[in-house]
């Protein structure tokens, strides 16, 4: 089975950081940043076997950090221009044109809903804020956006889910899912996932 572009990007990023994750390779990069060098020169400076240096140079070249050029009897290595000028955020950026395999954006919400709901009713109100927000966002969908509800009407809807309507009502207001003005409740837009408090 061929790999998706997401999987290929992910593997390439991992190989890049793997190449940087060795003390000798970091020393090699610093030496080559000063000036282009060949393997034998690096082996002499670092007091290492030329074959070991060749292995490290190959890894650094394969991930796009170095380029090699034939110079008389030697392969001379130099830095690829601009490769170290990128910010870390750009280096770890992965193409997301397709869904990430194995990652279900709703998995957490679904797990919370399955844990706390039985036959459409809450078995308990979560104490953890992130879980409570998932529950309250689900309940908020029972209210029409922009419509005015009296407190009694809100309570009647909330009773379908749990007897502690005061806690649910207060939670809806505190999380901005409903707005209360002079005893009148109005449903607001459901929060974006990024607004969920950790």
C-alpha cells in the first residue's frame, strides 16, 4: 500500500530531527557552517574513523541539510543555503490537505458523551471543566439560537437531562453557551474546540 502524503511528510520530519539528534552530527554541521569540508578533514578534526564520518554525512545529506560536490579527489560537503534559517514552526509543519489517519477529531467528545449519558440523560455532571463543556455544548443544541427563553422554559428543557437544573443553567451561562439578561435566556453560538479550557 502506498503511503499518503501525510505519512511521507511525517516520516521526513522525523528523519530530519533524527539526523540532528546526535552530538557528532551537530559538531559536523557546526564545522561545515564555518566552511565546506571533506570527510577526511572532518575525521581528522573529530578523531573519528572516516567510515563513521561518511555515515553521518550521508544522513545529513539525505535530510537536506548538506550537499556534496566532487573536488579533485574528495567529496566536499557544504550547507544548503537557508536550511537553518527556518523557524521551528515551519520545520515541523505537515501538510494537512487530507485527514490525518488514525486521528478522530470527535473521539474525545464522543467518549465523554458515552461516559456521561445513559438513555439521553446525564448520569452525573462532570467536575472537570473540559468534560463539562462537552456535555453542556451537547445540551445547548436543544435551544434555538436567538430565541428568548424564560427561566422556567430553560428548566423544563434541562430537566430532560438532569435534576440539577440550577447547575446546568449556571454552566451554560458561565461557558457563554447561553446569555442571561433580566431573567431571559438566549442561546449563543457553540464554542470552537480551541476555546475549550484545559
